[in-house]
C-alpha cells in the first residue's frame, strides 16, 4: 500500500500534467504565455524536490523503484538519436561505463530521466538506481545514497574503507539476479570508484555519469564519452524543436527581467561559468562575449586579445603566452562554454547572454547591433570597465562627447566607424585608465591628439585603417606593449616610436611607412614580434628577444649581418628567406613558433651572380651568406657557382632545388680526372630530395674524387641539362662497405641530350632501395641500367617497381637478360615512342654468374618470372621485334597495351589459368583486330581464351 504522502504527491503530479496539456502546443511561431509557463515550471520543480520520500513509497513490503517525472517535451531527432545511443550502450554487454557531458541546462538530466523510465517500463531484468550527486561531492553521502537506493536502509558503518567494501559486495550481490544500472547525475568532480565502492569489473553494474566537464568524463570513463553537447548544436535547423535563438528573442520581447531570466536559464549556465576555478580562465571567457553574436573567431586572434588585456601575464616569451592561451581555450571548450569549429571558436547565443549578464554591471556590449550613432554619453556608466562597439556602422559622434569612465580599460571600436566620422578631441579626455584601444578596420582619416595622453595604454590597434593619414605623438605612452598599423597605406610616419621601450609587438607592414630611420629600433630591446617594410640590418641585430620577424633588408650587407646574427642566436628559429639580387629583394620571415608558419627553414635565392656561402665560411663582401641550419634551399639563375663546395657542409639540408645555374659543372668533385683538390668532403649528409633543372654546363652530379655518401637521399630529378654525362663520374669514390645511396627510391631524367646511361654498372651495388626510374626525351640514351657486373649483391634492384621510358630514340634494349632474376617486385613497364627499340629484354649469349644464381642464356627455352608485374605498355615502337626470346611468368598482370608495334609478333607472357580464365587480367589493348590476329600467344586455345579481354 502506498503511503498517504505518496498518494497525494501523485495526485499533484497528475493535476500538473493536465495543466501542462492545456497549454497550446509550442512551435517556432507560438509560445505559451510566459507567466503561465513559469508558474507550471516552478510547481514541477517543487514536486521534484518533494519526490524524495525518506520513509519509502509503500507501507509494507519491499519498495519498488518508481518512475521519475518527465517533462512533456516534443522529442526531436537529436533527442531520439541520443536516447537510442544510450539505450544501446546500456543494453549491450560490451560497455560497462558511459559518460554524458554538456553545458548545464542542455538536457543531460532530461534525457537520462527518459532512459531511466524506459528501462523500468520495457525491461524485466534491469534495476535502475538514480543518484543525484550535484556540486559538492561527498563520498560518505554518495555511499549512503547508493545504499538507500538499494533499499537497504541507512549505512550505519562509519569507517570509509569498510563502507566501500560493504557497498561493493552489495552491488555485486544485487547484480547477480538482475542487471544493475547506476546513474550518477550531475557529477562535478573526479572521484575514485574504488574509494566509493563501485565495482569496475565488466560483470558489475553499468555506470552512467552526467557531467559538465569533458575532462572528468575522459578520466572516469576511460575515453568512452558520449558527447551530448549544447542544445543549440543539436537543435539548430531542426523544424520540430524550439529554436533557442527564437525563444531567447521572444523572452526578451516579453520584457522578462534579468532576475527572472537568471532563475530560468542563466543560473544553470552560471554554474558552468563558475566551474573553472581559475580567475584567469573566467576573465578570458567573458572577453569572448565582447565579439558579435555568432561570430567565428580565430583562436590566435582571441589569444592576442587576452594578451592585450593583460589576462595572460607572468610569461617572458610570446610562445609561452600562446601555449597558455590555447590551454585556456581548451578548458572553455571542455566545459562547453565555447564551441570549436576547425580552429575557430564561437559562443552559443545563450552562453554569450549568460556572459553578458555576468558582466552587465561593468560592461557595455553593442557589438554587431547595426548602430549608426554611438551611445549617448549618459549611457556610459562611471563604473564601466569594458565597452565593445565592434562591427557597427557608426557615422556620428557628438563633437563635444567626453565619456566619464575612469575605470574603462578596454574600448573596442574596430570595424565600426565609417564615412566622415570624426572622433572629437574631448572623447579620450576622461578615459585615463584605458589600456586597450582597438580602432582596426575603421574608416577614420585622423585621430585626436588626446590619444597622446593615454599613458596607461597597453595596446593601440589601427590595423587596416586604410584612410588613416596621421597618428598623434606616441612618445608618452611608456606602458604600450602592442602597436599595429598594418595596412594603413596613407600613414607615412609615426612620431615617438623610438621611446616605446616596453613595446613587445610592432606591426608596420603594408603601411605607408616604407622604412624606419636608422636607430629607431635600437632602444626597443623588448620587441618579440616585428613586421615592417625595410630596415637597417644593424638595428635588428640588437633585438635579442625577437621571436617573430617579417621584413626586408636594404642590401646584401644588411642581409648578411642578420644571417650572422641568426647563426649566433640561442633561439631555435624557423624561417623563409628570399633573395632576389635583380630586384634588390632581401626579405626574411623568421619565427620561433611553427604554428605561425611551417616547421621548416627555407632559403629561396633568385637571379644572383654572387657566390653563395654558408654563414661561418670564407666569404667576401659580395657573397650571400646562408644559415647553416637551412633545411630547404631553392636557387634559380645563380650564375656565380661552378660547384657547391663553398656552400657546404649544411648538416640539416633536406631539399636542394637548383634551376638555371648557368656555370654549374658538378655539385661536388672535379669535372676532370686531374684536379687540384683530390678530396671533396661530404656536403649534405641529411639530403632527401635533389632537383637540378636547366644547368647547361652540368656534367656530373658527383664529379671525380668526390666522396659520395647520401644515406637519406630518396629522390634525384634532373631535367634539361644538355651536357650531363652521368650521375657520378668514373672517378667518384663510393662509400664502402655500405651503399652510397641506401635510401634512394626514385630517379627521374628528362631532356638530357648527351646522357647515355642512367644507372651505371658501378652504381648497381649502391641502390638497394631503388623503386622508380623514369627517363624521357634523352636523344643519346643507350641503356637505362648498365650491364651487370660479375657479381650483384643480394637484394640489389630487388625493390624496383616501375620503369617508364619515353622518347629515347637511340635506345635499342630496355633491360639485359642478366637482370631479370633481380627484379621480383617490378610492377610496371612503360615504353613509349622509342624509334630504335628492338627488344625489351635482351641477352649476351653466354653463361654468367649472378650472385648465387646461375642464369642460362641464349636459349628460347629460358623461363623467368616477373611475379608482381601488373602493367605492360609498349606504344609506338616501330622496330620492336621481341619482348623476350624465352618465357616470362606473369602471375599478376592486369593491363597489357600493345599499340603501334608493327614488327612485334610473339608475346612471351605466360598467365596463370584458373577455372578457364585468367584471375588477374583486366584488359589487353591492341590497335585493331588484324593486329590481334597477327600475334602469337601460346597454344591456340590460350589465345582463344584471351580474346574476351581484348579491346581495340
């Protein structure tokens, strides 16, 4: 029998349910009367509070778990989807712990109440325990609440360890007869399951946590969170659910006071705002609300704003400040106060309104409101600390306006002032506490002189003020840390800049200030970030705190000064340096933090007849110095070099690209066998990619007496080098006993008119990893891979997968028979437009020892395998009479193309047959039916079987 208080409570619930039903159905167009909704919600909250009956639900007998009161909401797609996910997790056996996280008020409890009731209604083998944990977690109380939920009365034991053991045993015992589901609602802190007494075994109770912290979920649920995030994200665009934005607007239109609104919505959200205990994090969160509604904000833009406001302090390097800022943003994302969108963040409308409500007494925020006039002076409260008019269309400021806001620290007017608007001289007179003034993107032409007296300014921003002609004297702004006039094209000078000794951030790039007077930067020793047009090299070498630099030097002398400075710097820098002697360009983009560029060190040299020398090497006044730690060097039209001996060694160089070096003869080593320097050292021990194009005098990459060892070189590309004779001269010295090119995978040769051989026989033992060889437009090419030496080391050429040969008119043979047994991984052979090609694979008519194998030659019965060959393309080969005199087993062949090869009659390929078909074959393409009929391909029945694969 139910207790009388339970009966009365159920009657009240039923009465409340009927009252809810009498309300008109809610939609995007119609909402119930606000006062009536408030009254019913208050009654529902009171009933929920009264639903905890300490004496149980029944007079006698074992109490039965009761349903929980559900809000009668129209379930949308997201609600249904998430409910199904949760139920699937709870009814399947492979998940024992489940986490649900999201901002307060988004419906975590609502969805779990529905799940709780569904399990009770629809399952006979599940017992559900609901425990409300809330903000102040107490392990002792939590143990007692679970014990009571198990219908065991009070847990009288006081010893913490004994209580945990008793609860553990009881949960295991109860779980033997039914599946226990333990729901801990609104968990705010991390706690140890063992300390409470909750079993973590797979066959123990299923545990569900709802929380506002993603981090807690990850810790407690071993990385198996089910993220049901802000209701805005799940509801947006769903027609059968209330739109949060529309609801909020209607609530405002009904003149709902801030206290009522706080009770209904904001109080719940403020709990999550209060959750980050760090005051720094809370203040950064509030600053995000100064941006317009729905604005996507780049993370580093926000972090710069935090730095400007002084919210990230106590760190001596900008890189550390960025790390701290990203950490803060991550914390805000993890508690759903910010939403991440591909490197950008935004605030949901409701969250933003909560933030504005929190700081309503000290802030004026009219960002993105379409204002055409600035707020009247009466609206500027004397206690205001932050004002944002970002993204408006303000065209009028009263000529005598002078807001009296001595505490105002941040004034944001970027993208808001347009037309002929003038800021009156009086405007800043009583804003002596101002620290951040942002006028970026405004259409103003000039500024009042009163800006000169804002001695507490930390950040003064005029970025992209394209009409700005003049800035008042800045010499008195000794507190200024950041000054940005990027894109102010009509601004020709800034007075007092040299006195801003605390400046850490200076951006004059793309402004009308083409260069600074020599000595201007000398006193700005704290600069960490510097961007401008042109500068004296001597000034920059005094700025030891620089972390980011983007500028140009006046001449090669200044450039070299900076190269020596960079070489001596203790910072680990990344950079892109560009030198163009013809255009007198000497630019440098240097940074410590790779998040603002790429994680490489690159030098690009163009149109230069000077010698190129590494910093620290022997040089003269005309030499161009390059940093020793360069990783990528690109040089075009560098006529002052015959070899690269003076550049190296460059221990970190990974990519070397050279184009139109008209006097280059070798990379290292001598052109002739007789040389004055018999010892050429290793230049680039880390080199991975080497590209050489249009170097008309280049004879060898590695000349006579050069010591060739490139352990990491993966790719060689040579194009349009008419005098090239080979990759390595006969007098080059290769590393022994190790291969000289152990990592080389790809060789590409194009338009090298005098080259006769790609892989000389001496190179064969040094290419164990070679995979691709491409040769095109080489008129005198006679062989691709040289005649095999008497002994080829095991594994040589064994990884070769592709041979692509095109337009080599002097080439008569692709491969020698002796190499066949060394090509087990060859995937593709493409030979195109080689006018004299007579045979693809030929042999010398002798018996030869190849490593441990004996290959029998000069016999039509010779049989070899190319087991991985998939593609054979022979196109426009008018003299081709033979692919191979013997037979080649091709177990993997897929595509065969034989076009315009009139003399080719016999196909020596043997294909495996399975169930009267060829399992790997996809297509055989020939010119026409007559061409197919003229081909000999094994016994007649085999050719007949192949016919269905033939295409013309």
